C-alpha cells in the first residue's frame, strides 16, 4: 500500500477489528509495509487521542466513549415480576416470603449454589413453574438422554408438579428446553428468564466470573438463574468469590437430614427487609418434584456453643437446626 496512507483509512481498518487487536496483524492484513511511517504515526496519534490504548506488546484496545446516563428519568416503580417458589397444596401453601424481602430487577443474576442432591434443581424447576408467564428458557444436560432426546424421567418429574399447566392451548410448551451442557452464555435468549442447571468448570473454575458476566450482558433486561455445585460445608460454590461478584441474589443449599434441605440467603443487592444471613428449611415430596414444609429455622442452641461447636441432641433430632417461631419478617 502506498506511503500516503491517511489516518482516516487506518481508523477504518481498526474499526473492522475486535475490541482488542494486534497492530501488526492489522498492518499485515491490509498489506501495509512494516516501515510505513504513515501507519505508525496514525497509531501513535490515536493513542495520544485516547481512541485506543496499549495493553500489551503490540496489543491495543479500542476506547469506547460512553455518554452520561440520565438516571433521574428512570421509572422507580418498575421492577421485574419475578415469583419465588412456594409449597402447593401439600401443607396449606407454605412459602419463603421472599417477595417481601428480596427485590428482583431486570438484568439480575440469581445464584443457586448447592451440594449434590440438596434441592437446587427442585428449587430451579419451581422457579420455572412460577414464572411461565415470562416465556422461560431452561438449559441443562440432565433433562435429556443421549442424542438430545427427551428424558422420560424429566417428563415424569414435571407431571408430578400437578399444580402447573405446562402447555399452551395449541399443545406447545410454555417454556423452551435446550440441551446445553457447555458455553451456556452462547445460548441465552435475551430478555427472558434463563435457567441454567448446572454450570460446571471443573478445571477452570476461575473462569466462572467471566461466564456469569457474559450471561448477564447477553440476557440484557431478562433475569438469569444459574445453578452451581458447592462442596459440603462450603459457604460458596466451586469458584469461590468469583461466583458471587455479579450475583444480585446468592442462595446456598445444604442437605439437612433425610430428604430435607437448608436454604441460606447470602448476598442480596436489593433487600426489602432483613433477609441476608437468614435460613429456611424445606422438604421435597413426590420424588423431589415439590417443596413442602417451608419454614424459617435457626441453629439449635443445645447443639452449638459460643465457638460454633456442634453436638447432637434430641431437641433437633441431630440436625443442628430447629424451627424458628413466628412468621416471616415484615418488610421495612
């Protein structure tokens, strides 16, 4: 290419590149001489003008100009119509009361971090059932069999949630089921409630932060629900602090006796009442399909001393937790 290369032409080449790019690759792609003074002068000028930024050897990033947000024009009454799971018909409709305690907004990520077989899938499917009016998307590799064929086990489980009408009048389902087990962020349907059960990065757990961030960006004004595996006794899911950085709501699930789960509320970005750190217990009935006997619980005072040491007692049947008297707390 001739030496009279203009800055406008060089910038047009840069605009064709990804956000991060190598200048030598841009030059070679457009057959610009390695010693082109016009090309290198243009790169220096763009750097001085803060249009691009050097972030490595020969590696640059485009600087994106942002405009101030007119935050005062937002509708403060607008929230996302998100409905939390509850018991249905088995114990007079017991509930967590999260509608009055946790605000869910467009763009939020809800993390369900649980031990294996601790009830997070049941909770996720109950979120699906309660929010069918949004046109949800369910992703996972345990809902299908080899070859992405529908799983009879999954269908039986859905049928046992007999309080839900899963189908529209035309015989089509009210939600989409996608056989995804990797790269969930590539399959998110923007603006919907996307439920991912479950995301695993066993060898690269530190990447979970970027995966969740990509899910959030792709979903836009929707709400994302991500199930993650958690070790027994661990406070956070595999990936530790990286799993909660983009979370708006962080719930953990631990086994508590036979067929019973302990749900603890962790991070909540927009609490409507005193909820962070509180714990609820619930049971699973109908082969894990439905939630039953939802109630707030607390540590058994006879099992836990000041140092947190636990010894089994008859008061709690060895669970270490007892029912907390009273109803769910009223919001602020």
